[in-house]
C-alpha cells in the first residue's frame, strides 16, 4: 500500500508542476487552446462514429500530433511576426523626420 500511495502522490505532484509550466507557457502559444479544442472534437467524433467508421490508432495519433504541431508552429510564427512588426514600428518612430 505504501508504494501505491507514494507513487500516486508523486504523480500528482508531477502533474501539478506540469500544469504550472503549461500555464506559464500558454501566453506564448496563443493557438494551443484552439488546437486542443480541435483534438477533443476529433476524439469525440471518432468515438461517436466508431460504429460506422474505423479509424486506426496510428492515424488518430498522427492527426492529434499534426493538429498540435500546427497549433504550436502557428503560435510561434504569429509571435515572431508580432515582434518583427513592433521592431519595425519602433525603427520608424526613431527615424528623424524630414522637414
């Protein structure tokens, strides 16, 4: 019993630390919540349609991985474009005006 309880306690502590890490990173990945929503919808539709359509586990894993990858890459690209626009605006402000 001690091993079972202690392993559960350490698992909960690890998940808690992971939650705070993800909570801190969420502003950097603005499309991650949208990607997770799409993943949850896909899994729900897959579960509902299992009676009529069989989707392999490997294909499901690929779709989930692709959706999360697209969400992260889109978030990083948007953040990079936003930083570039701010630098460009700052450079335009710093330039002396003629006249």
